[in-house]
């Protein structure tokens, strides 16, 4: 009986040692993954801010006033006459 008790205590000791090593390993792995997740989240926040700035720039370039001023710089003017494509143009007529 005494021998069985010593073997049982030894097995429980080895099991306790294995569980402690596993606990330390899992704890370190989790903390490293947490740091990586924090770094990725910071990068996502930075890209989100850059995306907002770029979206504002695109909207300002695509606004009516920006397009109209660029057209005026190129010499384009708005026409006051009515332009219709309903009537066939002479160039497109087949003789």
C-alpha cells in the first residue's frame, strides 16, 4: 500500500508540473497574440484616418465647382443654345 501511495504522489507531482508548464506556455502565447492584435488594430486605425483624408480629397476634386473651374481653365464654355441629337446630323446621313 505504501508503494502505491508513493507512485500516486509521483504521478500527481508530474501532472502538476506538466500543467504548470502548459499554463506558462499558453499564457505567453496569448500575450504575444494580444500584442500582435494591438499592433494590427493600430495600423487599421491609421489606415482608416488616411482613407478619410483621401476620400475628402477625391470628393473635393469631383465636386461641380472643381470640374467647372478646370473646364474654364481648358477654355470650355457653356452653351446657351439648345443642343439636340434628335434630328440627324448631315455627316451621318446616308445618300
